C-alpha cells in the first residue's frame, strides 16, 4: 500500500507532469517549460541508478533483480515479460520518487517528466488532471528517433543478438505506451499521439496549450 502524506498530495496537485513512453519528446518539452516559466525540475531518469542501488530484494524484487542483470539478459527476455516487469519496476520505484520530492516545498511550481509517472500512480497521489499530459509516440516515430541515439548502439553491442534485442526493446516500449494510453483514459488523464507531423516548436505549443500555459 502506497503511503501518502499531505505534503506529497499538495505537491502533486501543483506539479506539471509529462508522462508517457520513452522517445516521445517529453524531456525536450520539460526542459523548455523549466526555462520559459522558471519551474523547478525533477529529473527522474537521472536518479534511476541511485534508486536501483537503494533497492532491496525483499521490498523491491523487480528493481533488485534488474539491477543485477546484463543488457543481454534484459533485452533477451520475452517481450510480454519485459512489459509486465516495466510496470512493476515503476510501481516499486515510486516510493523512491516520492522520497526525493520531499525536498521541495508543497507549493513549489515544479515540472516532473518521465515514464515513471504511470496514470495509475498519479491517480493515487491525486494529481491535478489539468496539469498532467501523456505523450505517446507512434511505433514509426519511436523507431526512427531511437535508432539515432548513439548510446543505444553501445548497449546493443553487449547483446548476443543486437538486432533481436533492439526489436524486443522497441516492441516493449510500444506495448508500454499502448497500456499507458489505456490507463490515462481510465483514470481521466489526457494523452496525445506523437507521430512527427508537428515540429518541435509546434509540439511544445500543443503541450503548453493542454497544460493551460499559453
């Protein structure tokens, strides 16, 4: 059971939150919100290694197991298992996220961005749906932009079958995005599809419009 105090409820009620699949433009939009509106920013991706190191087998079995696996072991598993464990990973990790956020005042204006903010989790912390937006890339958009990231190729070089590992990775993220989109609808949050039809500036204007920041 997630422990929720008034401080965290108030902070999530004030925060602007960009969730959704990887490679959808969340980080770019969040950085521009931070710069334009002088919001504070919490980088959840930047704390992943720290969170993994703090995980314990008894309390965080998925996080702990993944922290000990090689890239080859991670990306060689069946895709359905990868998707299920990704959701479990973020459920376990959310207690670390909430602990990190205690450093901020409850009334701080802050932008939170990352795949970690599952709709089911934001519903539990009573996030203001008017300040939440999920970005879900199409599979074509995701494949195109993922393949341009040099650090991905370094990871794939550690896999026995890089081509299959990449295919598994992309399918996992695609299915993750579909479930996030379904959850967003279930819990009353908005989601937009990112297909490359808008350029970076147009996408950013779309995001600020949905968040009421125009």
